């Protein structure tokens, strides 16, 4: 096989070294790991193009060959117990510890903990957990009336597009406006006895990249920007599901900085400043790696403080937000 030959070229025999070829058990373990990794890659990327799939096969062959002991443990782990069920529905889980995940600062240990803690967290709500895991379209947490017999949905689901930014995704979705409008990816970690929500990204989708379309959607939502509304939904979800805090990844440690083997700033840098956005939605700097956002949304302004010509719009906006929060509570419980 081509990939076994690749492995042999990577790990050429050295008579002074015992690490690979003087230890037959490790050699056999590595060959077994590579075969399993190739099998997982073929299955996980079966719906992708052949060129992209081949590249992913090469990558897992490389990772398994230089991490034999860890790979053996990890492949065994995802094929036993509760994790086996998750792996059945999330076939790309096999590759996650080897790549950047939410923070460029994390190593494999941190990545695995956050991934597994996220599923442990959600399993406390069996109905939501089962629908999230088995339904490809996820769970509709709330529907928003946009007028003209049109609505938008806030979906809670898994999206491979954000596999490096979190296990969970909240998406503002509308068929009329091209499907996915904006999404945020996040995971949950358990620190001692409390749960913390870790946000890896907020991203508009290509189908609504034009400013005019975003402005139109904003007008339909009583002047509330789609990104701001999605962050409100995230705060509501975190608060009502029992998260103690929300931490948002800083621009410095964002996963996009290591999405490519060689990061070229003038090519791979995204044109979005996460630090500034987190400040806009009310987050404050927690440390070099994180911004801290309250789980409870900012209280509504008193209508008496708002100009009279805008009060009706704000009244409708507050009613919309109250309904979203109520819907999310219902879906969680």
C-alpha cells in the first residue's frame, strides 16, 4: 500500500535506534494504527472529493506513524463504551486530538478532555443529547417570525465545517435567505465541579456575505444584528443548561492560526478581529487566551430611556428575545 510505503520512508531503519524497528511490538502496533487510520479516513471523508480524501489519508498516516503509543490508546478509547456510540455518529473524531482544536495553546490532553467533557455535559439532558447526536439537522431551539410568512430558526447541531472550533454549533438559519446565515462553534469543559462554555468562533456564511442582505435580516429582527442575536442565544443556552461561565477564544490563540501546516499570515489570516467582537458583545479580557462573557444577557434598556420613535421597535425586539429564551428553556428541559 502507498501509505505503508510512505511510513517506511518516514521511518527509515537506523541501526543505532531501537525506538521503531528494534522493537517489533511497536513496529506491528504502528502498522496496525496506520491501517486503522486509513480506514477511518476513508469512512469519515467518504462524501468529500477524492483529492481531499487522499490528503486526509496521508495526514493520518503521518500522525499515526510518529505517535504509535498514543494512537493505539486513542483508537482503542473511541471504540469502547459510550465513546463508541459517539464515534459512530461523529466519524471524524479519530483525527481531532492530532490537530488544533479551539485554542492553539492546547496539546492532545486538553483537546481530548474538552471533547469528551462536552458530550458528558450534554448527556445530562438525554432528549436533547439523542436528537443532537442522531439528527443530521440537529435541534431547532427557537423559531423567529421574520414577517411575510417567513421565519428563521436557531439550530443546535454538529457541523463538520466547525470541527476545529467546537463540538456544538448554534446557527441562525432561514431557507428564504439561503440557509445558514451565521454560526458559532463551542464546547464545554468541566473544571472541578462547574461547567464552562468555551467559544471557538463566530462566522457568517458565504451565502449571506453581502452587507445589504445582512442589513435586511437585521431589519426583520427589529434592528438586532444577526451576530448579536446569536450571542444572546448562546448566553441563554449556557445559562439555562447550567454553565458557570462563557469564555471566548482570543485572536492570538484562535484555531485559524494553525489550520495549515505552515501558517502564512498574508494568505491565511482572516479579516475579522475576534478581540474587538468579543468586546462589542460585552466580554472582558480574562487572560491572554480568553475573554469572559456573562452567561446572563445584558438587561434590556428601560423603554423610557429610548427615543419615543424607536420604542415600538425595541418593544418588539425584547418580546422576540424573551420568546427565544423561553423556547430554549423548553428544549433543554
